[in-house]
C-alpha cells in the first residue's frame, strides 16, 4: 500500500512539473516572438513611411504617421511566427511623431496556462507585455558638409 501511495504522489509531482515546464517553454516562445515582431514591425514601418522629399531637400528624417501606422499593422501580422489557438495577441500604437521620426508601440500576448488550469485558478492565462520605441534622429544639429544622413 505504501508503494502505491508513493507512486501516486510521484506521478502527481511529475505531472505538475511537466505542466509547469511546458508553460515556461510556451511563454518564453511567445514572449520572444512578440518582442521580435514588435521590433521588426516598428523598424519596417518607419523605413517605409520616410518622406523622401524632405529627406532629399532638408536632409532630415520625417515620416508620415498614417503610412507608419498602416505599415506597422501590415508588418506585425506578417512577422508573427508562433501563432496558435491558445494565444491572444493585442497591440497598440502608442505614439507616432513625424519629427524626429518616432514610433512607440505596446504589445500584449496572453497564453493559456495548463499549470494554472491544473491549480483551478480564476485567471488561467499568462500575460506577456512588451513595449518598444524606435527613434530616428540626426547625429548633430549642425549641417555637415555632404549631408547629415549616412
């Protein structure tokens, strides 16, 4: 009888450790993917929204906020590599400035947790919050011979 109880608790412990480890791996994967998607999408949005006329004439980087927001949305959807039915993703473009070229975004990913379900917790999701800011600005305020843009 003692061996049966021992193996029951050992199996319970192993199952709990397995669920916890699985949650850690999935959460890390989603968080890394979210970070990379926000990073890549922000940079792509700024690069595609640069007003080339202002860049050529005034040698300053200026972006069109509407184009930047549209390009960010499009690029974010393309850059998500880990997408499953257990993950809910939301993003928000916090601010966009045209001069200096700036885009600040916030992304949130909720992953269902097997460990929290096993423990019968009310909120059975693990939340990953990521904020990202990209700024393109001139190296110096003085105009250099040959231009400020490298």
